[in-house]
C-alpha cells in the first residue's frame, strides 16, 4: 500500500540509513584519518597534544621519515620488488591460464592440480624449508630470489583467475582464426590475449597490491637489509619502540598512500579481482 | 566440452596445440615447482628429521616431532586462541558485513564513497594497520582509553595490547575491522542478484523487515553466505600477519596462535623441524574445510548456471 505517509516514511528510512552509514564509515576510516593527521602535525604537537586532529600543519615528519627514516629508499625498493614480480605473475598466468583452458596436452589435469594446491597451502607451511633452499641456490638475500618467491606466491591465484577468463571465450573464435590461416601462436597472441586484457588488468592491480603489502617474504629472505621495502622498513621502524610518533605516522602514510590512491582510482579492478578470488578461488 | 571440440579438430592442429600448451605452461611449472612444490616436499622431510638450521645431515627421527607436538603444553593455549579467533573472527565480520551490505543495498547517493570507505581496511598492509591500531590501544595516549573516559567508562582503561587479559580481544577487533569490508563487498555482489520482486511480494503479504531477511533474502544468498563463512573460517587457522605485527604472540603468550608459535620455534628457537611439523599440521587442519568449500563452490556454480 503506497500512501503518501508511506512514501515519506520511506524517505525517512533512507535518511536514517545514510546517518548510520556515515557514522559507520567514519568509525571505519578513523584509523586512516589518525595516521594522516599525526603525519601532518608538527612533531611537538604530536607529542604534547596527541588527541588533536589536524591541530597543526607541518611536513617535517614526512621529510624526516623520507630522508632520515629511509622511507624514500624503501619506496623505491618496494617498486623494484613489486613491479617485476607483478609482471611475472601476469605474464605466466596468462600463458598458463590459456594453456589450461584451451590447449589439450598430456598431463594437463595433473599439472593444473599441482598449481592450484598453492591456493590451499598457507605460505608459512613451506617458508622454513624455502629459506634453506634459497641459501643453497645462492638466492638468499638477493633481488632475483625475493622477486621470484614473491611472484610464485601469486601464481596459483593468477592461473585460476586467467583460466576462468579464457574458458568463457566461445570456441568458434579460434576455429575462425584457424580457417583464416592463423598459427596456434598467433591465435593465442593476436586473438585471445586482447580479449582477456581487462581480466589481466584486474589481476595486475590485485597482484601489485598483494606484493606491495607483502611483509613476510622480504622479512625472511632479505636478512642482510638490502632492498628493504616499505612494509619491512615500517615494521622495523615501529619495532624500535620509538616514541617519535610523528615520523612513524609519516612512514605509515607513505606506506599506505599508494595503496589508497591505486584503490580509489582502480576500484573496479580491485574489487573484481577480490570477488573472483573469493568466488572462483 | 573441450574434448568434444577437439575430437573434430585435425591431428596436425592438435599436435600444434599440444606443443604450444607445453611451451606456455613450462615457465609457470618451473616457478611453481622450484618455489612451491620443492619447498613443500622439503617441509615433509624437515618434519621427519631433527634440524636446527646448521647440520649438514640431520638425524632421521620419524614421527617424533609430531609426538612431541601432541604433548606440548604451549600448543593447547595457542590452539585455543585459534579457535576463539575462528569463532569471533568469522561471526563478527559476517554479521557486520551483512548488516552494512543490507544498509548499502539500493542506496544510490554516495554508494561509491561508502564502498571505498568500508573496503579500504581490507587492502591495507598489515604492518601499517598494526602500527596505527597500536596508537589507538596505547595505555596513555590511546584514543580507545580517551574515548572510554569520555563516555564515563574510565574503569575499563588499560594498556590494551600489553594486558594479557585484553590483548587477544584487541588484536581480534583490529582483524574484524579489516575483514568486515571483504565480507561486505561479497554480500553486496550477491545481493545484486536477489530477486527484488519476491521481496516486494513479501512486503505486500505483510512480512516485516526481519521476516523478509530470514525467509526471502537469506535463502537467496545462502550459497555466498556459506562460502564467505568457510573462507574466513579457514583464514582463522592460518592467521599470522596481524598477530605477528601487533603483538608477536605476546604478552606472555596471550595472543599466541599456531602460526606465530611455529614461526617462533623455527626462527627464534632454531627448531626448524619442530616449527615445520607444526606448520604442516596447521595446513592439514584446514583441509576438511577446504574440501567443504570446494564442494560448496561446485554447488554454487550449479546454482548460478541454473539461475
């Protein structure tokens, strides 16, 4: 029964919803706002007035963290680690996903199962033997070692993810291309890959975030202190039990800001990656 | 589907496809083999010897590590914490996430902002989350204590992460904060497929909001509901990052979970074999749930194609 009073009640309900949603999102965002505020206050103000939000403005904490706290170097290192490992994951997952979805070859099922076991086994199950294995391969404490390990942790998800995209393409596509005289390699590269580029893009964003956030791999396999990324730098910086909250907040902000920007700009890709991770995973 | 298809393709094509297939999976299998399967196999070997990180030829001890595990007095408290984690860390995000998703459902204005706000905690690095929440829990300058004093609950003021009675709750609360957005975004996607006409019909039939949720909405999103439950549940066994960053398992083992206990044995006490045996047991504990999840997903894909 839609009476006028019913409609106004509906509008009131919507208003109530918004009030609740705004309240809840403010609570949710509070820790992030706190980091932002503490990073942008003067260091004296952070110490004397910890509860004032945005009560002063200064970039000194950011500059201190960037230079003295080495966060500038950590930022570069994070890109040096995350970009190549993301590229490896996307390229190998596109190749493998296509083969597992559309190319029949002996042992395909067994190999696919061997890859997706990776989704079931938590990293810490094999992190200890991997340490000694890397030592034996002379890859411990090296850039290629950490990049390859980081990439490997993303391959199971990437392969499953890309395989789903290739499986959804109609079979008539490659038949038509074959009649036109295209080789199998050309069908893959010219016909199929362009059709899954949105999926590959989502995988790239999702994997990049995972790699950016990864703490354990660099913590364990870069014991010498070279190529330290932001997560590890921040972890060690905080572990110093420093009372100097200002630069620590600035370091936190430097660590999370790229993640936030990337997420806000590429929201759709990130959610798509996570949704299919949950649904198809 | 695929095999029917290939039965009609000429042999030359099939051979070319097989060649390309092997070529395309080769680099993938190389990395998976070297950096996943090989260390996983060595994990089994590690658990059967007594290795402390330096022996060239550690002695074979059979199942002794596992026998010791069964009798380890520190293991039970860690397992108990995992169980608390599984129960609270699954229920709370599920209820909150569903609640927020229902609130957001059909809200147009500001929906992008809300989604970003609620989902953001889930994608932030655990290190940064740990740092910020440690300030919030700080005994002297923490916002939580300040807030409690403000509402007249000054009796509850404490050093949340340093007090063994509150540390687990505090870390769990942070974990709930990060997981809720994940649950919400999945429910929101599921709600998009809910038949709105059924709800309208129920409203006309006089069903109130609770009845509509219970009898109309929940049955339609049940597969997703079960799936999210299983995912967060499995995550409860292998929880590591957030505890490691915030408390490292302390104070006095109050937040120790199986994952941090395995880490501590291996890298602080140099008991590589014992830590690995424990890590293997954790992975195995989650297997029944993983199989359950797999079945659910198969059922769900049937459900989706049927819809």
